């Protein structure tokens, strides 16, 4: 059974802290891994990762994929209260358009 | 561009009733999908479509039907609502490369 597991389930930090969110996967046919941010509404796209070892970066957020160990991490540096959200990881299966989502990590950043 | 729109925003049904959740996109995306989101479960794929006339099942298709007669619209039908279908439903679309999905605002459905 294809599955995506995120950890931790929830996290509380203070502004300025750095956080690392984890996403591991076990799927039959991997095509790519995606990260989304979900505030009180619809998820919004952050990154797509297809190749191992290549870091994707956007401002204070960065992500990297390890296809050998079957995981990805999402780093957020110098966190701000606006980073408070649920972060979702999804794997797109090769040969189909099926996405398998993890349960998400709920991040709360305190001022 | 309106992006992905969904109607209604909220709906309460009684067990056994049927209804259709509407989804439309104006980005000319070939790929459209429906998810449900339950507490602690993440997003689960119900059905998806890679173009007009083509649909396929996701992880949790039972109790739901879809059709895709146009590129723009992808309605989700609940045939006989059950309390287990209480959830938040999201529609999403992307181009056929499929990676950056754009999500609609969601429909909160309660079945009593």
C-alpha cells in the first residue's frame, strides 16, 4: 500500500526559530514529491522535487529530496507568525495522476 | 482569472439525499481532481480526470460519481449521502504535467 508519513504531527516554536519538517514515503512508482502550505483554506503549492540532492529554495523556505532513503525535508528559517499553518507533503505516482498525501504537520509560531 | 471555483461553500444533507458539488476552472487545465479532507487524515483522492471524457478512481471513490463533459467543469455527485461522507471537499486542477495543483476554496459538507 502506498503511503506518505509526515513528522512531527505538530510543532510549536517561537519567532526566529528554525524548523525542519519531515516527509517519508513508501510508494510503488515514485514520480515527484510536492510540498503545500495550508492555512485556514485551500492548500497552496510550495515546492516540487523530482531529483535527489537538489535543494529548492524560496526565501526562508527550502526543501530537499533523498530518493535513496525515501524522504524529504522542509526547512523554515527565522520563522514568523505568518508561517503558522499545516504543511502537507504529497507524492505523485509515476504513470498515473494519483497523489498520495501525508496527514500534515501543524506548525504554530508564537510571537 | 477566477482560478478554481467551488459551490456551494457549505451544505447540510440528510442521510440518503443526493447532491452535486460543483467545480469549475478557467485556466484551461486538462487535469482536475476531487479530494476529501478529514481531521487527522490529510487529503484523500476521490476521483480525477485527465481531460474531457476521461475519469478515473482515486483512493476513496465509493459513494461518489464524476463526469467530465467539458474542460472547465468537474462535478462530484453524492448518490446517497451517509454520515461518513461528512468532510471538507476540495477540487483541484493543473496542466497535464500535473505538479502544481491549484485548489478551490472547499465545500464543507455535513450529513446528518
